[in-house]
C-alpha cells in the first residue's frame, strides 16, 4: 500500500540508504538526494509530501532550503536531521517552517512517528488546497456557460457590481442561474476569502427560518438546549444569498430590514444585539414589484434590496447558447455514466434550438438516433426547464 512520497536529503550514503530502506518498509515511496541541488530536482519532478533533510550539506544547509521550500511549496512538510549540538540550527529551521527535527543516532522509532504525523499534515494541506481550487472554479464567472450577446451583457453587469459592496437583487425565472450568478459575484468580490452561505427562504416555516437566519439563545423555545449561531453570523465578512426572497414571512422582512440598515440583529431570545458585516444578495422568480403594490412585500425592504438589480434572461431568449449548454451537459453526463459519447449531430441540436415553449419537444426516440455513442442504448427524457 502506498502511503505517500518521502524524500531523504543526506550526504552520508550509508545513512541515506538506511533511511530510504526503513521508509520503504513502512509503505512510503522513498526518494533520495545527496545534496540540495539534487533535492530541488526531485521536488520539481515528483509530488513530494515529506522531506527528511540533513542540516549540513555539501552545497548549503537545510535551514535555508526549508525556507525556500515553504515559500514555493507550502504543502510539503520538512523534518530536519541534526547532529548532537546542532539543535539550535534545527530550532531555527522550525521557525522557517520545518515540521520538526530529530537528532542523528536516535532510535529510528522516533523518526517514523514524525514522518507519519508530517504526512497527515501534508495530506490535509493538499486536500485544503484542492478544495480551495475547486471553490475558485465554482465561484467565478467562467462557470457560467453561454456566448449570446444577452448573457455576455448580463455577466458584464454582474462583474461590475461584484467589485462594489452593494446589495444585489437577482430577478429571473426558475432555472436561469440565480445562485450561479450569486456565487460568481461573491467570488469576484473583495469578500471572496470569507464564507458564501445560501438559504432558500421557501424551504422553512416562519419559526424555523427565523432560527436559521438569526440564530437563538439557549432556552429561547422548547428544544433550544444551547446557543445557536444563525446564518447571518456564520456568513460574517462574506455573502449571504437569500433565494426566493419573495417567500420571506412579513414579520421576518422587518428583521432583515434592520440588518440592512444597521448591520445588527437580535437572536431569538436574546436582549443583546449582534453586529455583523455581511453582503446580501437576494433572488426571486416572483413579480416582486407587484408584491410590493399588493402589500405582500415591504416597500422599504424592497428598496434596500433593490440597490442593484440584475435580470437574468431565460434560455428561450438566448437560444444560440443551447448547443453550447448541450455539449457541456453531454460531457458531464458522459463522465458520470462512464460512456464514451462522441457528440451530437447538427440535426439534434437544431431540434433543441427550435423546441417550442408550449411543450412540443422532439421525440425521444428520434433524438436517440441523432446521438452517437458507444455502449448500451440509452433513452433521453425531456421536461420543461427554462425554455
């Protein structure tokens, strides 16, 4: 079983070979280098997790090497090997970012646990980096598929407001990508390093939504056995996306208005205000202006949310994006089903582009024939979306 990659940097051949052998028996893939130049080449060519490095080497010392490695590749952990009497050097190396140090001549049982712990930390850091990279891919405008003039103009508008701290109201039918745009706005804003929290206002009863949004104090109601942070507090510094804002209960609208006006709120059962700094992005598929006229939605809250409004176009208004979206989803589904799908014919794509809103869609059996694929025959089901 492979437990990770370890590089041994040691100019003493006997010690280097011995350490490499011990690490290999522990299940690690072990590499070796006799000096810092060779070590740098290994780090460049292999995905090293942990380095076991001597302090004194022919072409330099491990202390400076540690500093360089931690600057360029922060997820690599370094354990220093030091001779007795050179412990201060190893302490300095730790200040430069080394994981720990071990004195030469000590029982190897001291080294192996250190390597295990350093490997755990390196893997955790690598996983965090992967998640951060994934988040950056998810929270950017590149994730919005489309080349039509109307969607390009909408993206351009969203990019401009992203740089500000203005409250944003996204209007559009179900399926037009309101949460996708809210994530992209957050990712392009100065708040990108802070949390993005999404909440569907239609998914909870009034009492549950109040607790979810504002939090509560212990004993505020039956079942409130301990204090709970609300999503507003959790999103502090970042962005709170309130989907289906038109479904927000009228009483809670007043509490949300206070947040927008003062930057503070009261948890359920609390007498002390909680201060926060959160950007609000709201979205709805309702005719919210009509809701204001009929008294269903507060006028003052509407104008607070309506600082900057973006209308998201339905797919029927940007039909030239349908082929691009179809290719994208075909790629995603082919990966999920592990089928090598060649692509879609022009005839099939024309069927999609010309589909009528009233519900007259191309027959599935005809579309089956239009798709080239390898493997078992599959059927295609159609349903109304944002067409």
